[in-house]
């Protein structure tokens, strides 16, 4: 995901803007793996292989989200790990 996309992305649940970007892996201006965080509803959206996964809760895959949280646990803020929506560790 290009970092410039932050200028147009908002939380699909509550429309909060701007989203907080947490980078795990990046190259130049591209985020390869990371997290978009809505500071209003504490909902996170993973960025996997440069693609932000910004789906409503009912369309998200819990196993994939939890695997992502486990993989990057040491780089993700504790508030997301313990209280993030739609699920947390």
C-alpha cells in the first residue's frame, strides 16, 4: 500500500479519518505489512502483502486476523493486541 493512500482512507465502520498507520515491513513509500488503526472504535485493519484488508467484521476471516496478530505481536501496540476490534489475543 502506498503511504499516500492514508489521505483517502477512513474506517468503513464509523467513517473516522485519519487512520493511524503502524508499519511492520516497508520498502520506500510502500507498506508491505502493517496495520491501519481507527482510534475512534479501536478497530484494526491488517495490511498484508501491500493490500489493506478493510472489510466489515462479518466478512473478515478471524483465523487470518489472529494469525497476523500472532506473527507481528512484538510490533503491534498492546492496545490492539489486548483490546482491538473485531477480535484480539
